[in-house]
């Protein structure tokens, strides 16, 4: 019976933008601009780090991985959204939905872990500067970066497998703009207790654990900053760390809203807004937040532009 019910679903229909039939063209242009900005901004950061020898320190190694994650994160959802804007019905195939959900949650989990690794790197640089090279060496940093990717993939594989076992009894309308676990649970026709428990468990292990590590790291960093006697020195030290705090606040805040209300949820409009901020706007903001606050990145950009001008 379960297999037969599941086989009746060949596609899902997205209803996230159904209340805005007259604004499809405008939304298409907005999402296109966001996607182009995400690709250009993150590709620029990644390319600068690879080509500029002054940006080959370990924090920039992690930042280059974050840029790649941002590109993947955005590319999982936005191209399909853009294609759907050009059609009367916004749909995705069943297999396409499972694939989109798998890659979406892989990127989300990996980014949470990577942000925690970056916070630990900054903690070591501020609080243990004499032992920084010894503690955060490439021999340690590369496995941590790869572990972040594997962390997200493992978490996603579990949720995708459980979602593939759900039965929908013919219901195929998702009040969302892309495939994710919470909207699928809302239209499932049998008990989703296991799926919801795994979702909340993952929120603690995959979401809360990295967030707590970040909070603890920055508490130590703030204590170290307040011990700096010069107010100018304190401002400079804090301003260079503020970018990471902004990214963490936006990303983890939206992630918490997105995944911790699987049963009840919010209104369709609020769900859609949270998902846009979490999965689409944040990847675009990361290079905009990090670059202006980072003197080395700004110097590399000016150097690259100056070289192009001379050519």
C-alpha cells in the first residue's frame, strides 16, 4: 500500500508564490539578480584566495570553502525557482524533489559545521596567538573542512532516506518554494513522528552544537578583546570579528525558524520569507559582509583591479 501511494506522486506543485500571480516577472528579475550576485561575489572571493599568495593563510582556506558552499547552496534552489517562474505551474518531479532536498540539507549542515570551525580558528588566533600555527595547521585544517562537508552529507542522507519512505496519498501541493523536510511532513498522510524526532534531534546535534561552539569561542574572544588597553585596538579587533558574528546570527537564526516548527509551521508567507532569507539571501550576503570588513581582501581586490586597468 505504501509503495502504491508513493508511486501516485510523480511531481510536486509549489504554492509559495501562488498568492502573487501578477508579480512573477518582478520576482524572476529579483531572484536572477540575487543569484548572479551570489555567483559573482563568491566566485570572486574564491578566485582571489587561490591567486593571491597573501591570502593563503588558514582562515582564507576556510573562507574559500565557505564561498564554494555558498555557490552550491544557492544553485540547489534558485535555478529551479527561476525556471518555474517561466511556467504556469511551479512543479518539480518526485526524484528531483528528493535530490534537491538532499543537496540543500547537505549544504546547510556543512555550512553550520564550517562556521563553527572558523570560529574556533578565530578563537585560537586571538586567545592562543603563540600556538596558533601549532594548533591550526594545514594538517588539522584540511580534515576539519572535509569533515564539515561529510557532516552535512551524513545528516542529509538520513533525512532524505526517511522522507523517501513517506506516503502522500495523492497530495502533492507544497506550500513552499522548494523541497525541504518540513513542507513534505505537512502533506504526508501517515504518522511522521520518526521524521519529526530526527529533525529535532538533528537541530540539536547539527545545528545547536556548532552554534554553542561558536558562542563559547566568541565569549573567550570578547574577554580577550576587552583586555586590550587601547580603545582603537579594541574597535579594530572587534570590527574584524563582527562579520563572522553577523553571518552566524542570520544563518543560525533562520535555520532555527526553518526546521523547528515541522508540525505546525507558520503562514505560507512567513515560511517563504524565512526560506528565502535562509537559503537564498544569506549565500549572497556572505561575501558582501566579509570583504568590506577585511583589509587583506580589499587590498587583493584593488590589486587585481589595478592590474586589469594596466593591462
